[in-house]
C-alpha cells in the first residue's frame, strides 16, 4: 500500500542504468484464483551496484529474480535490460540474453554430476557457439578468477560445498555477463564458507565492476551488499543503501577456521550453525 | 547450435551413465540381431529351395498317374495302371511344346554286392531322363537306348548306393544282384544331395524301364514321367494341352476327375518361394516386434532420464540453451543409443547367423538389404521413440525445472 520509501535511487535513466523495471506486474493464473506475485514494481539498478533482494517467502522476491533473470516475462509493465526492452522477447531471444548478459548462481549449486569442474564451467560457452579451444581457455580463466584452477578435473562429488559454489560462480562468469544473479547463494553453506562466497562476490563487484544481484532471506548476508531491497506482498517495501556494510575480507579473519573440515561437512551445516556475524 | 556440438553434448551425457546406456541399447541390439539372423535363415532356406528346384532341371513338367484332387479319395500313383509308354509317345507327338520325356517305373529293390546289401529305390527309365534332370554321371556312362530296347540287365547307381556297396572300390563293370538277377553297373551318378523335401536323392538305382517292367515288377504301365518343355513359359502352356490329350486317351468323360496329374517345375518353384517368403516375413516380423520393444525401452529410459535430469535441463536453459537445443540433445541421445545398438545388433546378427550355419548346418544368406533396413530402422526407432521424451524435456519451464527436487 505504501509507496517505496527509504533511500530512493535516482529516478532518471542515466547512462549507468543497467536494469530498469517500469510498473512490473506478475500474475499467475491458477484457474479459479489469480495469484498476484508482483503488484507494480518499479526499480533501477546501475552498473556496478551490489543489490540484495530481501523478503519472506511469498513476498515476490523470487518472482522478481526470475524476471530479472529473463527466465520469466512480466504480465504487465516493462523491463529494460541494458537499454533494451526485453519484456516481450521470445523464448529464444530470452535464452540468448541469459547466455550473453546474465550469469546465474543457485542455492543448490546445480552442477552437472560426473562432469569435471572445467566442463561444468564451459557449459554456457557451448550454447554461445564458441569454438572448443576458446571454450577451454575461457573456462580455465574463469576457474582462476574463483581460485580453483587446481580443481579443474575434479567432479562435483569430489568438491566441498564451497568449492562447488565457486565452480558455479566460475560458470556464471564464463561468458563475461553484465550481471551476476545469485539466488540464495549461501543458503546451503555454513557461515564461514558463506562469507568466503560473499568475499568472491564483493571482489568481483569491487575489482571488476560487475553488477551483482543476490536474493537472500538472511539479514546478515544482505549486509555485504551495497543496497538492499525489501519485498512484501509483491511490492518493494524498503529500498535502502546498506549502513555499516560488511566487508567479507575483513570478516573472515575473525571467524573460526573451518577450512580443515571444508571438504566434508559444510553442505550439512544447519541454519543454527550460523552465528551472527560480528559487528564491524 | 550446430550438430557436432549437440552430438558432443549427447555423447557426454550418455558417457555419464555408461551402464544404463549399454542396457538401454541391449533391447535394440537383440532386436536388430534377431532380425538379421532370422532373415538370413529365411533367405538361406529360400536359396536352398531354389537350388533344389534348379537341380530338378529347368522347364521340367511332371506327369504322374493318380488323382491330384485334394480331399476326396485319392489313389496313390503306384496303384493306377492307366499311364503307359503310349501316353508318353502321344505327348511327344502331339504336344510340340514338350521336347523330351522319360518314363519312370518305380520299385523297391534289395541290392547285393558280395557281402554288402542295401534296400533302395529302383527306377526304370530311359537315357534321356538324365538329360531332363540335368544329372550327369560321375564315372562310367548311363545305359543306352539299345540296352533299353533289349531290356538289358544294366544299372546306374546313385552315389549313396555306390558308397554303401563299394565303399572306395570302383563299381564300374562290377556285377550286383537285384532280386535274383545279376546287373552290370555301367555308371555312377554325380551327387545331387538332398531334395527340397529333405530326402536323399542319391539313394537310388536306375535301370532301363523295360527291364524293371518285365523282370522286376511284371507290369506294363508306368508310374510317372519327367518331361521337359522347350522353355519355362512353354512348360506352363503345355499343361492344359497334356491334360486334354490324356483325358481323351484315357476316355475320361467331362465332369469326371483326372486319373493323372500334371505339375510344372515353375509351379513348384513359385509355391516353394511363396512359402519361404511368408516364412521369412513371419520370422522377420516376429523379430521386428523385439525391435519395437527395444524402442519402447529407449523411450522408457529417456523419460526416466528427462525426469532425473530435470535440474540439469533447468541449468542448461538458465545458461542459455533454447528449447530446440534441449530437444535436439535428447533426440540425438536417443538416436545415438538406437543407432549404436543397431550397429552392435548387426554384428550380433552376423555372428548369430554364422553360428547357426556352422552348428545347425543350415545355410544362411546375409542380405545387404536386411542390414541396410535394420540400420535405417534402428535410427528411425530412435527418432520415433526419442521424440516424445525430447519434446517433454524441451517443454520444461526452466523455473520449475530448477526448483525440481
């Protein structure tokens, strides 16, 4: 009901605007009833931003993520990605956009089993029609960016959860996307590994200027972003710049070292195992 | 995405599940192998029949005493006394389509040489019989027309009889005893092997028909004649002429049954070929059922695979695979399975038919067409049974697929 308040991003679409949503609605028609997942969302994200999308389940944050990720189209409203209105793109055009401009990271890592890390990272380049030699080169570069060059031949089952998520990030980066979209990237990881993943995302954002959008329901993870959007009932309830932003690089030394157990137990970490990160 | 990339993706996906891929192929391997093996057996049988028919002599016409009416009371040609040498001469005289004819007077004979003896079929005939049957001697010669006229005690042996009585010795010029009569062996025939019916054609002894009629059987008639027409077409055209002539000579009134029957070699050949074709078709279609079952197996596994790899499909779509990329990958996976299965099946079929011909001494004939059709068919099975699962995979909603547990 209320209009978005808090720290309002600039309304005009300058050169730096990468994502612009104009009054986006998403309605799911379930026969008898209609579910309004998004009820008029307007939003701008600039190049080089690091945005966390927050909200409880059913708030519409996942629907927004799917639309941002070009996996779904808005029922109403417009979505400009890098200056192009993609809201009415065909499935094939959307697939192409996903391939060239977007990189996805998932909560479940979603690596192909019995397939080496290198081949997993290569996957998007296959659909980009890149020649085999170039593919391998790019995949190796991408693995190097997440510090896993030495694990290129390992299969997912031979990697820890954190390593798997890093492979997934490398896969998302391999086609040099404009935006990295991460859906609960730390949801299956223990607290230290979560911070390690946030460190990688922060570095990509700071050092390479990559635009990062993450969805999370955990407030402490959202503190690593520069800006937080909070969703409720299909609307943006709050849009604010992060006060007291956490820098993962600084947080890591304060955490108990778990790296010895890294290879076995981190995927089994229960939510309760996550301690509140220390205030900076 | 180009074909080579899709093929590579499909091969990688199959390699990730080697055991399953192999088991899935097994259905097609067995199906194609069965088709190849059974068709080769059927064609081998057909070849055998054709060989047998050719060995009977081309353009052959067979005229036998006795009724050929199916059903009804039939008398065997042993018992009917109406067919005679006069009929044979009349046919040669009045049916110009018939070039030559030889009589057959049949008898069982106990044949003795020194301490060996053997019970066999004795056939009285004329020298041109061997021409009509296209049956040359291996050694010696056949008896002459003079010897027929004189009812001489001479005989020509089939190889089976010669081997039993003489073992390795040379029978030519030796005297054997048939009943109480001595017969001089003048020739041994070449081996003709088994007949179409499976009997040993070499277990026989030939003598002048006059000798058999007068000295062995004590009869004046003949049981059948082997004739030869000028051409294969003529053999068919001669049948009604011979029938009319013999009915007239035997004074059979219209409406009454013939007391003889006429059959041409081409009729027999057609019948035998037809039977064999039906056999081959039947065997082939039974085997095709297993090929279809194999195809259903592929569809089954591909459906399981689509369900099991739902997330993978979601990921592929999320990183930029289009619907057609996904569909093509699964289709190529199915076709790869069925084609590889088909190739292996062809090898299995070839080995199988080789084993059958070796251990069952049944001739098999590998048909190039059977192999080609099996290869094409196995590919088609892959496309047909792979399409539905591939379509299902391509139609997945990437959001749902990524969320799939």
